C-alpha cells in the first residue's frame, strides 16, 4: 500500500511539473487559422467521423482509467448518436503530438499545458475556438463556467484553449501533528506570518518539519507573487516585471520561512513523500494529490485537513491553476463538427462529473457540486474540494510565457526563485538579474 501511494504521488508530481514547465516548440504545421464560422455540417452516424485526442492523462496510472472511461462514455453515447469516434492517444511527455504534427499525421484535439499555449499556437497550427466553432453555440456552452476560468486559455483576445483538467493549490494539513504541537487543525493559517508561526511551533514541539512549498514547484509561485500585488509579466506579455518591490517582498517572506529551520528541504518528489509518510505538518500543493493524501492518512492513522492559499497581511490571496486546456486543429468541416461534439461532452456536466470523481480534478461547472445527480454526494464525502471551489472565484491564470522561447524563459524564472530562496544570494539582485535576462529574450 505504501509503495503504491508513493508511486502515485511521484507520478502526479511529475505530471504537475510537466504541466507547469512545458516542452520546447517544434516546426510549423499545415493547419491554418480560419475565419469566424456560423454553421457546422450534419454528421452521418452510419459513417462516423474519426478524430484523434492526444492526452497525457492516458499515460499516467492515477488518471488513465478515468480518462479512458471519459472517452468510452462519449463514444458509446453522444458519439454513436451523432456519428463521431474518438481515438485516444497516450502522450506522457507532450512530445508525441508534436512529432505527429510534424510528420503530417492527423492530430485534432490535444490536452495541452497552459504555459506553452502561445508557443503551440504560433508553431503547431492550433486554432482559436472563435475561428472554428459557431459563436452562438460556443457562448451557450460556456455558460456556467466562471469568467476567470474561461480566461485561462485566452491569448490576444481569443480562446486558444478551453480549461479541461484543473486544480488550485491548498494547504494540506496533518491533523495529528497539529494537535501534538498544540494547534487546532480546524483553524489553518490564514497568512504567511501565521504559516511561519505555526511551522516553528510544530518544529519545536514535535521535532518534525512544520511546512513546505518547494521553490521549484513551477506554478504555485505565480500565486505567491500575485497575492502580494506583484505581476510576472506585463499585461501585454511583452516584458517581465516580477522584480518589483512587491515581488521581492513576497520572495523574501518565503525565504524567511524556508530558512527558519522549520521548512522541509527536498525535491518535488521527496517533499510529498515526507507528507505522505506523516512527517510534515503543512504542505502547499495541488488538489490533484488529494486522493493519494487521503489514502495515506487513512493508512497512517492520521486525519487530513486543509486550508486555502495563505494571504499577505490583509490582502486576499490569489490562487492560480494547474492542469490543462483542450486545444484544437481540425482540418475539415466534418472534423470541426466532430471535435465540437467531443469538446461539449467532456466539458459538460457528465464530463466534469467523471473528471472529478475518477481523476481528481475540479469541475469548472461549480454548480455540479450542489446537484445530487452529479457531484453533491462526492463533495460532501470529500470536503476539501469545497476549499478549491471557493478559490475558483479569485483565481488568475498561471503565466503563459510568450513566443517560442517560452521553455527557456520559464526555466530562468524558476532557477532564480530557487537561488533566491535556498541560498544566501540577495533576493533583489537575483530577481533583477533574471528579469533582465528574460527581457533580453523577449525583445
């Protein structure tokens, strides 16, 4: 059991890192950006249209069966009725769809990662939803999805990806460690000052590390900056601006906690293992790990609690998202219609019910959590999901690094955060140097 849980956590953490960091770009593709369209052709159920769906979830043990169920349920219901067959293609490292596009193979829908959306649209022929699907049908389908979530895949005013699998960061809490330290697990820290206070108290009273947020986490960092009023990029994404007074202050506060002696030190695979083993008081990470954390708590005889992303003083915290978006590149009218049927199903009520229950991500249609026929029973059984549902109201997109240097600029930013927090380097100098280097690439 313990080995299984360990593997589960490792697989999920690797996935989160891949989702946050993305992969470099490749060469041009055949698909072209189209004009706004008003109609879609009728499909023939007797001669169904086949489309491909490249998905990293199909490659990971914690998600594979849930994603297969989602595809199979579509093919057996709406797909059979409308005349669509979806072929799932496992793509564990976001490389297969790129290679197949370059090779001229048919790649119609991709479960893409947010930071690389711009590079994908520029070099791989992914199209804006407004250019592929009828405007009235698109607007009708997006009803019920919060405006904040709808904006996650928008670049230059157009939607190049519709949020699909999705989570926000929360503070996971080991209830037994909290109680041993004289703290109430039902009263999680609300501010970063309280995070340090609680962490130090845990260390002093139990000898165990009190808190962890890995400096190379890859995506929660954006929320730390945003929560203190800082930005990573300018609004038009032409300039890095994270070395602001607010950004420097946020990192200095994080560094103070990290170097207090109460912060766990380890990689993005080692730290979750430490929490999993019941040796860490608080850990900020994605709810995609919830099922594994819950199982570990039950196996270890301790209770799992949680709280929202902490805030700086009286400033409301600003959570960001992990996960993926659906990007599309149909090359015929029939594939436009077939793609639209699949998109509507997997981002509709039935689709998000399966995604939440079987895979572990949040429903972007939050009303499903109050509906008995969909997710109400599941959320009542797993109350930590309520924290994430509430955070959706304040969410901002994870930074989409611009252009074909996205992988390099993202790496420079992450390396600077690691250096600033884990070494004696001056925070302001480190961030300013990284910002200058990135802006040189963005010119």
